[in-house]
């Protein structure tokens, strides 16, 4: 059996794992984990590998979570969905719209599996997963016990959750519960969506507009390997933001409820004239500077060197230090992305 991780990461980076196991049930997942621990091998649980960068070969077991299933329960005011962690996220968005259950349309075409969505608190075009997440089911692989975390217990933040912290090491997400209110309100705050008529727009029109924006601005991972947005949009304290905006008045910026200000990382990179810039086989996408692509057989190290260069350019020009959104995987597991590209 092949141990190549190339089919299991959307960056298309060639790296090997010592062992790859594809699982479709919770029991298979627990068994694969137990076998690896008994053999004293590190374990990595992957969905579709849409948010990881392999820096080198992985000296452990990669468990590919393909637990399926979508169950719907209807209440007076909402639809409740119980979604297996291995379900493809975009197919889920399409399914809900086909069934007349809107609410996920702004999150169309985000690559990856449903089970990965809470880890990053995925978000796009003004909507984050936390606004629709009802609960997350996970299994403690040490004890075999099931845990259900409600929305508040997930500790969702900007591209963050408890699953990146206390629940990172020996917990696996097996299902996600979603609540889609029947009283649908379109979110039209970003990009082409601002031009839609809020009073008459349909969920399908929002979905179509989001798909159009993503397909015209973002590369197809099947053609140019990538992990979507490589860097987080930086969030600055009010004082730092004010100082920066007085020097660079045209910076796109988004005031946050707590007084901080979010900036567009892609714009900052673009101002450094880095679109199309390449190091080795890795490049900055020509249409969207926030996306780094596998232009030509890139290694994980090529991407790291490119990300380092971008961070230094933006930091030198704006005194804003970008942090990767993508998770970096070394030989024995996840390593600090910020330290790696510093």
C-alpha cells in the first residue's frame, strides 16, 4: 500500500508517512490510533488535508477520517443537522440548499471535510462556522469516551478553537452538529455580495456569487496545489491600527466589536509587489496574493522560504507581522508555523 501523502494534501506536496489508514467508523479510528500508540508511532488525523503543509516525511501513521452521514431533524424554528466528520464540506453546503435549508451559502467552496471546519472555525464573506455550529462530537482516544461540546465550549475565535489547544492531541472530531434557522437573513457585507439586493436576494444567488468569486480569484487545487488563504488577516489593537492608517490611508480595514481592527493580509502582500513571485517550486498566486501555490513540484521547504520572504517584506513595510493560517506538519507532528517562518 502506498504511503505517499501527496493525494491527501491539497498543496500536493510530496511527502511520505510511515503508514496511512483510511477509516469510515469511530471504531476503525480508535483501532488505528491504538495500534499506532502501541507501536510508539506518532499519529496525525487528516480530513482532506486542505489546511496543512508537510515540511518533510511524516514518521508516523496518518489516519484519513472518512466517517460519513448527514441526518436532519426539523424543529419549528430551525433545521438541525448531524454531519459525519468525513463529509465533504462543499457537498454539504450544496445538499442543504437543495433541501431548502439555507444558511451555509457564504461558506461555499471552502475545501476540506466537515470535521475540520470547527478546528479552524472556517469563515468566508462575513460568516464563520461558529454562527451555525450547535455542537461538536469528538472521541477521547486515550479513554475511548465520547464528548459533545456545545458552541460555547468550543471556544471559537478567529481561525481558532479549543481543538487547536486542549483538544488537539488525543481527541478526534467524529461529527459536527449544525443549527440553520428557518428565518434566513442574507449576509452581504463582502466583495460582490454587497451589490446584491438584500430585500429580494435568494440563498441560491448568494451561493452562486460566492462560487463565482472563489473560482475567479482562487486557484483550483487540482491544477495548482494550494491550501487556500495561507496567512491570517492580521488583527491590530486600536492604537497600532490608528497609527498605521494615518500613514497608509487606503488600507482596507474592518473595525471589530472589541475596538481592534482587522486588515486584509492579501492587500498588504500585494502592496509589496509579490504577486507571481516564486522561490523554488512555490509561488504567490497572480490573482490573489493571500494564496501560495505549488507552481512546479514545490517542496515544503520552498513554501516555508516563500512565506518567510513575504513575512519579512510585509513586516518591513508596515510593521505588521503575518501569521500562517495553515498548519505546519513536521516529522513527528505539528510544529509552530510562526517560528518556522520567522
